[in-house]
């Protein structure tokens, strides 16, 4: 597999992260949270294909669907919470879950497709570590861009951005279910 093919695959894997992060950024997110989420999603995009490579397809079939459902429910919850806070006037939304498990589940659900890709890397002539690092760097960059772009939009149009961001998260969550 060429570097170009790995980069294209990495962009495809990062698509979930960037769309999710635009929605999160629109809700209002602090710089420290941007760095933390960027780092976490990037690391998960390194770990997941390596894990997928070694776990194999049998276990992955079960994990993939369960993770998609959990991820979908979290996104729908976050979207509903964002929309609710637009109308409740409680101040800035802290959309990023406030505990470590929430961050891990969020990053894991966005990175689950990288686990599936890891299964297929075993049958291709690919340098696993090189592929995983490329996936992590690209996903981290796309996460950062999505969060900062969403934050920029949110600062310009305020509550409307948060409402729209909530709808984006709900839509992405629903798409994870199908």
C-alpha cells in the first residue's frame, strides 16, 4: 500500500472525527479541551488499527456494532443536551464529557472504524506502525480543524451555532445506528 493510499484511507477514517468536532466546537469549547480531544482521538486512531490487526475479524464483528450503538447514543445525548441548553440560558455548554470515561468512549466511538481497517491491514503488504502513525496524525489534525472551525462559527453566530451543532450531533448519532 502506497503512502498516498494510506493518506486517503486516513482522511476517510478522520471524516467522522471532523464532522463530530465541528458540532462540538460550535457548542463552545475551551482551548485546553481542544488539545485534549485532539490528542485523545489521534492516539485512538493509532491504537485501534494496531488492535484490529491483532484481534482479528471474529471479535471485531461484535465490537464494531456495539461500539456504533454506544457512540450513537452518546452523540444523540450530547446533541439533545446542547439544544436544551440553548433554550435554558444556563451559560456556556460544556459539551465534552466531564470524566475520563466519557472522553475515552467518545474517542473510541469515533475511532471504531480504524479498528475495522486494522483487520484488513493484515492481508495487505503494509507497514503497520507507519499506517497507524499516519492515521493518528491525520485524525488528530482533522479533529483540531473541526473543533477550531466549529468554535469560530460558534463565536460568530452564538446560540444558533449551538442549536445547529446539536442537530449535527443528533444526525451523526442517528447515522451510526444504520
